[in-house]
């Protein structure tokens, strides 16, 4: 059996007048993440973790932010494309672990919903998905509520 791990990271600025999408879930907040797509920081980190495990570049190469077809695109569609790539290479996603770093809003009440959404998107048991939330203790741009970031790791395998 061949097993591969991948790591992904993403950060987006938080601005007024945008929706805050995290893991395909809209989280109510006075600001949202800025980006060419819908700027879902968690799904972007997961896409990069999967692409990294496959050795197939990064999200910017696959879905360039200069390409009008990806303007305001739902990142669920991007993840679905990446998951299809994983399957086409003969791999199965075994588990995924993530960290979302944001000072606000508190994600405690949204983590179960995010986890459920991720399990649907990647055809994984919820027990194989980690969703953790951290703050920056008020430090730096994330602590200042000017940005949100996410990390993801993933294990894929094939026989
Ligand atoms: Mg991004």
C-alpha cells in the first residue's frame, strides 16, 4: 500500500461587505474573507493539502486568481474537482486534520456543521475529520481581526 501525506495553508483578509465562508458553511459575522473566489480559507487549505499529497502543485496553479471563470466561485466546486483528481489517481482519502485561526467569530457552535459538510464533500466518516479552532491571543493581523487563516493535513493511500 502506498500512503502519502499533504499539508495545506491559507490566509485571507477579513473585510466588510463579504460573506464569511468556512468549510462550505456561511458563518454569520460582521466581516467576510476577501478573495477572487468565495475565499473559503479552510477549503483552500484542504485543496492544497490534497494537491500536495498528490505532488500536483497548488491551488493557485489549478485555479488561477487571474482566471475570470473562478471569480466568486463556490470553493466547494474547487474541492470537488480536487477530490476527483485524488480518485482519478487511484487514491482514497483516509483522514484529514485542520486548524482554523481566527480571533472572531467564535467557531465553537459551527464546528459540528463544518465537520459534517467536510465529511460529505470528501466521503469521510466524521471520526476521520479534525476541525479545530484557535485564536492568536490578540496578536498580529489575525489577532487584530484583519485576517483569517487555516491549516490542513491529509493522508491518502492506494493499493
Ligand atoms: Mg485562498
